[in-house]
C-alpha cells in the first residue's frame, strides 16, 4: 500500500487488518496474507485532510510472481455493480447425455461474483453445472455475434432465445478436456437484454470465455462493464456465497 503523507489508512482482507491505524506516518507499507483461490473481500479506509490529497495506491504480488503490480480492475468489483448472478447444480447420472435443462433443477448454492467461470472452477468436484444470469447493455442495434470458448458443455441465451450451443468431445475423466469454440448471431435492439450462460464441467480445470462482435466491428471479449445484475436477482442473494 503506497500511502501519501498525512493520510490515515487501514487495509483489511476478509476482515483481517493488514495495516495499522497509525499508517499516516508511513509512505509505503507491505504485508502478507495466506489466501485460498477464489474471491475475497478487500476494504480500504482512508482519511485525508483535503479532497485534493492524492489517494493511496494498492499493489499486490502473488506466489511466484516476479514483481508487484496494481491490482487489475477486472479482479475488483463493487458488491452490486457490473457482476453476474450464479447458481450451482450438482451432477446426476442422466447428465452423461449432455447439459440438462437447469430450469427443472434446484441449485445447491448461489451468489453474485464479478466474472463468469467454468463450472469446474465454481462447483463441487465431479460433474456439476452452473447458470449465470445478468443483464447486458447493447449500445448499437443490428446483428451481434457471440462466441463461447470453453472446455465444457455450454449454452448462451439472450432474452430466453438460445444463440450458441457448444458440445465438446466427450473424454474420459483421466483426460484433460480440449478447448473448443462455437458461435451464433442474433438481432438486437440498442437496449438492455437478459443474458444467461449454462455450463457443465467434464472434469479437469476448465475454461470459459465469452466474446462478442458488434455490427460491423471485430470480435472482442464481452466487457465486464456491460454486465449488470438485475435488482430482482440481488434481493437476499449473498455477495460471497459459501461454496
């Protein structure tokens, strides 16, 4: 934490204080903490003498990383802003035939998080599925193309309409799944639309990436700033769900 002089700062991760109250006496402070892979709650309290004072800067350095760097914006999100709602479903025997109709099943856990992950990363070990739901803001009308780049069974829906369906090659549990991609196009108005992505793990580490291409423009990753969790999905939903 790089702190301008004459500011009071306190940094906490998952409620654990990493910076003492008298940090205004320091220009720079470092601390270490053991973390599990996943989402963690970071809080920074800052008391400045004037609005014109510079703000503190937070850096991190992970295990094996050669140098410290600012925490990337894509890894941070406010609790209810630019995120996705998720539901996790436990695998069943019938799932050997492919991705099931998740609307007929009850999730074992749910919550809100910044990005979409493969089901293998967010769900329990073994075969499991995940449903992501969010609103996306489409700035231009016309034909939009969407891609699913993944190792898993996956479907992408817009306003309830199936746009992309990816069916990977079935492999034995001992073999790491290969990355494949599928795409589809849909006519959209310049407005907010409902997006759902369903994905089912085949084992392994998994990968899930969603790209889109606006009318007349090149393919690019679906930006997190275009995603919003509708208020109806936020009520009573924990931000960091117990997995």
